[in-house]
């Protein structure tokens, strides 16, 4: 593996931890009612994009509401 690949793995893990911490303590959206777990983050090699994978636990309506809330939070999470 190249050193750049190791760097992107470290950054992906740091992003995963930050997003998980934010969702556990800082997210104040009332639509976020399902239990959300950040399972993984994949970063591109140039670190311009990251894909965040989550697991949602709850009823179908709770998961749908929470997924909508997460989609609306993307701008805040990017910053």
C-alpha cells in the first residue's frame, strides 16, 4: 500500500469518529429518532470526497425520518 492510502484510511477513521460524536451529542434535530451508528467512512485518494455509511435501528417510519434528518444535516457535517 502507498503512504497516501494509509493517510486516507486515517482520515476516514477520524471523520467516522467526529461524525459519530456529533450525532451522539450535538445533533438536535427532532426527526433524528432512530438509533444511528456510523459504521464506516470511505475517502477518495485525493480526499475530496467521503462516503459515510450508517446503520439505523428503529421502526420503518423512525428510520425514514432519521434518514431524512441526516440528509438535511449534510451541509453542517461538511463544515
